[in-house]
C-alpha cells in the first residue's frame, strides 16, 4: 500500500519543479514509510511513497517499462496478478520483477485504457505514456483506494492519494465549495466527485481520466458499474452453499503477503466471517493461526469484545484486544489532519485505535467492510422498506398531503428511539423512496440545515440541495427494485465517501494496509444477482449470508442486536467536552465564515447542555467542521 502523486503539464513543454513534486510526495509520507522516489521528465513528474507488501525486494516505483517511455505510479494490490502475469507472458511480455506493479504496467502496454477491466483488486494509479503523449488515471471498482486531482489555472494537472498532496500548491484555491458544505452537513462527509474546496476533485470509483498533451479537458469516464440483474430462483440451500464458497474464495484471494497479515475482529457478522474463512484457509493450524485485533471500551454499553473473543477462541486465533477509555476524544485535531476535509463519522475514533493496535502486530489486515451494503444489513434498510411498504399502498395524491400534514403537526422527539419517532416516519412516508431514504440517513435534516445556514449562504447555494447527489445516482441506477436502489445509492455515496475513506485514512496513518474481501468486485457482482428477498426477510438483514454462516459462527454472533462501532457522543458533549463544544460552535472561526446562523448555533448548544434535546450529531458535525477550518483549511 502506498501514496502516489503526479504533476502533468497539459501544454507539454514545461519542466516540472522537483521541489514542488517532493513536497507533494512527502506530505503523505505516512502512506509509505519504506521508500520514497521521484521521476521527472519534460512535462511530467511522478512521486511514490511505498509500504512494501508484495515483492519487497524489487517492487520500487515510479516504475518504468524497458524502453523507458512509459512511467507508472500505483497504489493498491492486484489480487489476480499471478493469473494476469501468466497471460501477459503468453502474449510475449518479459518480466523483470515479481510485483503486481509490473503486471499493471504490461496490462497498460497490452490493453491501454481497457487494462482496468482485467484487474481484480483495490487500486488507484497513474500512467504516463510518452509514445501517445497521454496521462491515464484510474480508480478501482468500488473506491477502496482514493485519488484526488485538480487542473490548476496555469495548465498544470496535479493528482495524489490524499487531498493534502495537491493542496501543497498555493495556486489551488482554498475557497470553500458551498455545495460541498451543504453535502457535508447532510451526509457527514463530502460525496464524490467534489471535495470541500473549489476546483479540487475526487476521481469517482470505477472511473478513469485520459489526458492528452495540448488538451485541457478533464472528463472522467465510468468504466464499471454495479448491476442488479437478479438471477433465476434456486433452492436456498444451493444459494447458501455457493455463497459460502464465494466468501471463502474472496478471502483466500486477498491473503497473499510477504509481511505479517491478520484481521480486524469486532465480534460482528462480517469481520467474524472473514476470520472464519481465513482460519479455514490455513487449515486451523495453531502455528499458522490468524492474528486478530479488537478494540473495546471501558463502558459495557459500548463494548463488544466478549463476542470477538468467542470467535477468537473458536478459531484459536492469536488475539489482541485493547480496552480504551470511553472518553477517548483527544483525536479531534489528529482526525482533522488525516481527513483533510470535514468528516463527521465519530466511529473514526475507534477505527483509528484498532488500526493503531493492529499495526503493532501485522502490516496487512483484512476487514469485514461491505457485508452490510451487499446484503442489506443496516437497520436503515429495514426502516426504509417498512416506510416504502406503507407508501406504496397509499395513492400519491392522498399520501403526500396526509402524511405531510401529520409530520408537520406531530411533536418532534429526537430523544426517542427511531421506531417511536412518528414525526420522522410520517415525513418519510410523505416523500418518495429516494427522498425518504435521504431523509433517513441525513445527519441534519432539510429543516435543520435550513435553520443552520445564514441567509447569505443559502443564497450562495442557488437552490442546490444535498439530495441532488442521490437523485443523480438514482437516475442512473440499473434497477427498479426499491431495496436494490438504496443499496446502489449506498455504493455510490456512503461506502466510498464514509466507510472506505474512514478506513483508508485511519490505516494509512499507521502505515497499515487494509484489504476488504467482501468488496471484491466479483463478489459484489455476485451478491447483486441475489433476490432482495434473500437479503432482507422478516426484518432480518443479511438473511442469506447469516444462514450460510450458521455452521461457521455462533448463533448469538449472528442474531444479536447490532451495536455498531460507536462512542458515547451525547454524554461527551454534555460532560468532558462541554467547554470545547461551546468554544468551537460559538467561536469566531465558525461565525466568521458567514455560513451559519448564530442564533441557531446558540440554540443547539443550550438545548443539548440542558438535556432538553439530543443535538450530538449536529454539534459533533460542527466541531469537526471547526477543526477542519483550524487544522486543514488554515483559517
């Protein structure tokens, strides 16, 4: 796992500033502490920070072909590289190394832009082909590995693995993008392809960019998408057998490493499934047992280490658990530096800690991320389908005015469990499926954001609303099924914008490579063919996955209530962070942006501290925005 950077002169005639390239590369030293190299020629500079995992001895980058007219920087792992290597040798290629980097190089030389369609793995790479005077960038299918880019006013095109690398250029504006601010307070992150800054972008998952000398047009092109073409019905027993085989194969395909390899083990279904399959791949040998790592809290309400221990004992793993103080809130500035943009998922804190723990024992860790998205495991899927069931039974002409009126009249009860929040339910039913789902996942609702923002900032938005992100994806969704549609929306927004971003930055902060077998694109494509009724049945998410795992995992691991990787946020903000909340939310830094309505900020703080309302999500989002302004935006 690595960090990559590059500078490309679209005019094709300028020398690249070596010092500027070095600054870019060193800004993400943490991504690859083992080696760091630069390559420059006329109009092109590339840099690479390396974390050595495969072909430790000879996998250095930037990598040049034998003729030295093609250069590559690559971040990721190609899991089918041995198969591709044999195929490319049969086509006449001679290999100098055993690395997957050289496989990507020769894939480009053979198939050009279509090389990405042959790759199975997690990757982001840039390849400069002097023969064609082109620069090609690509990002993997689901967005495990990141890629940021910008076309500067000078005509230089810059790219890197983290936003901080391209922000080393003073020429790149630090002006905030109002739409990205609106998106952040709705989603808790800035969805692809935007970043928080004007003229800085993320390359979306499954997309590529081809730039040619003399042409300044930057036009991302989609080369992969997830399709939900449901396969013909089969006996459930047959589906269970095939599914477990596919889980086992996906896990085994990602276990190759020349450095110590282990797994995260939260005690949930997905990470436990990965560990079970890893143990099976190693034949249960104690001497070759899987290394597993868990984080727990000193508050029983948030601690799940007992469940992780059950799985660790069953598969005789070399288990490492660490109990952290539930008041582990000292990472706010660290997180702001890591994420470069505002990021409001508070589970970034325990994610950072489990990566820190894992790196003491391994260099590569497998994660269970992706199971919920593939098999409808989140509670919000259950809520959304229950709302849709009611919605579909009431004609729209009656539904919208009836439930809209009930929603406006019913008292607000944010303090109650969601199932009892009738106001929220009525409002969701009054909307269509996409509006209802957006309403359900929003950190701050439309009404809250309307109160949060100043009149001047709302004018800057020019009518833009964060739901437009989901609307655009829904218009391109390859399915009419309601459950599949919201899964598709999560694959386009939540998964790359929150989950994969969180794990990438937290793991790279500790120079740890994290692999996600349940997000192998072939496995995702298979899961998408399964009928929705096998994913969510009778209120049970991940129905078929759990059934297939019953011989491999304890019953209470799979069928207990899910806690998630959460922290006691509301209590923090009323207790040890009480003063910090007031200083951040009511301080000059936020007010001076002109974005916020100060009276509403005061209301949020006062009601939360008085205990009359739970505004922890809104206040944490504001605190992380303030930390971003202070640490990353330099204001």
